[in-house]
């Protein structure tokens, strides 16, 4: 992963520690081998330039020369179009639409639960159990193809990887009978691009340091 440099590169990513949405973008950058400057942000004390670049003052925010982009989905699709190799979205409109629907459902059905699993939240355990049960129940889906509903690695997999990597952080353990899901996770986590996307704090989630 490209780290902070003495001079600003053409592309800069404002990211937050342990934020899965920022991680999605870093995975795309790593998979495509894009050089960038990583600027880690404290959400409670954001830098002035981020406030000027993003009206919502949040991460991830990507700066590509004169262009400022926010919303992880917008950034990920922009990167795939700006740097087309390797492609992370299907070429034909029907398949692209299906991929976007998968992305939408993953966020609506699974990330919505993960976002509620926070320290001090009295109902965190209930949301963690619901997320675990949903993932385990979907395990057969992961058995049919090497990647999520596809023979090719895509932005959908980039979106799922941060969630699955953080399961120990959420207090979730996937049982051995969910073989399809576990095999899928192993495949994602073994990718060089994924390994290169991890921050030190993210590596500590699964004791990789």
C-alpha cells in the first residue's frame, strides 16, 4: 500500500481506521496497483482540507488531481473505469446492473447489521447473531462460484471482503459447517491485493502482525 509521502501524489485517499467503507476503496486501489497517498483521518478531528473537499466531511474521500469524490460506491466505480485493467465490473449492462444490485443488497442486508454492532450498544449481541445467521444461511451461495455469484473477482467481492475480515471484531465466528463461506473467505484473504490493502490496525483484527 502506498503510504504518506513527502510530496503529495496525484491521487490521495482520505481514510479512517477500521472503517470498512474506506477499506473497500483501498482494496480496489491495491487490486489495480494504483499509486496513491493515504491520509488517515480522525473522524472526531478532521483536517481542514477534507472539510473543504467533501461537503459531508467524511471518509472515504478520493482526490484525483482536480477531482474530489466521495461515497465509496462512486469512488470504486470511478477507479474501475479510470483504470480498466484488471476489470472489476462486467462489460454488458445487464450483468453490471446485477452486480450493482448485489452490492446494494450486501449493504442493506449485512452492512446495516454490522453498523449496529458497536461497543456500548445494548442490542449489539442481537445484531451480531442476526448477521452471523444471515451469513451462515447464505453459505450455499458461495459454493456455486469461486467468487460472489461470478467466475470473476469483482467490486462485489471488494465490498464483501472488509465485512468478512472484521467478523472477529464484531464477535462473530463462522462455524465449520459453513464450508462454502469459509472457503470463499480464505480465497479473498489470500489475494495479494487484499493483503496489500490492510492497515496495521486491520491486520491486528486477525493477528497478522
